[in-house]
C-alpha cells in the first residue's frame, strides 16, 4: 500500500517536470531559430531592421509543409513582447495549424518568424485564436527570396513574416493559418496559469530557462 502511494506521488511529480522539459525544448529551438534567421543569408539586414522596430515577435522553430504537422499535432511557436525600455518578456506558447499551407515547391519544412510591428497586430495575435488573413484590418507582409510582397510593401504592415528552409530564405503563405494560445503549456512552464496578456504585456511570468532567448532577441533587436 505504502509503495503504491510512493509510486503515485513520484508520477505526479514527474509529469509536470516532463511537460516543462517539452516547453523548454521549444524555447531552446526558438533561440537557435532567431540566431539563424537574423545572422545568415541575404535578407538578414531587412529582418534585423524590422526586429528592431517590432512590438513583439512570434517564433516557430519548425513548420512543416503537410498542414503544419509537428509530432502529430500543430506546429509550436512562442510569442514574446517588448516594453518601452526594450526588455523582452518571457514566452507565451502557441500552436499553429492550417488546412492548406503554401510553401514553395521543394520546401518540406521551414522556420518562421513573425515580427509584430503594431499594437493592433499584437492584440489580434493574443486573442485565444487568430486566423491569419481573416481580419482585414490586420495587414500581413512577408519578406525574402520568392516571397509574395517586398520589403517596401512590408513597411506599413502590422505583421512582417520571414521564413528559412534548409539554410535559404523561402517563400511561404501563412494565410488561413490559425494561431491558438496554449494555456496548459504556460502552466507547465511557469507553475501556474497565466494568460497571454499577463506573460507578453504585463510581464508577470518568468522562467530563467527563457533568458537565452530573450538575450538573443536583445542582441539582434536592440534599438
């Protein structure tokens, strides 16, 4: 009887730890994605310029062509906001899914970074679900080789996206993709439930494991 209780308690402790490790892996991958997207290729100057002016950023370390499938579920992303002093928040966790994804021919998967330039764009993304392209008042532009639009067109957009696949900037259409906040991931990572606004705007949550990601954004996105 006592042994059974001990085993049950051990499982209760192990489950949150395993969940937190899953979220930490996503945060670590996002850190590497920011470094890659901001330091390699012919579009980095444009990307860094937008990041320096961004209100927030959504980083999706790996997005698959086949309906954004990642491990049997939607692609995983993190959202971080910046305050007036230039400090970045800890990450809020999101899932990305789509019925049809427009990656260029030959592109199987890509890392995607969406730089949110305006408060209007940030408010839209922080809704429990945001479908890209469904809200006509929120303008999305993409930059990079072969991508619809251009740096000039992106200048007035609420959200500017950039993607890289196999070391090259790639074309990608995000229209129709749904971004959904994952409160369970926040609970696993921070030890209690937080809304996206509490994490990204109020900056009430903090996990030291996200410090390298915040430092990477500060490195490339310092104003």
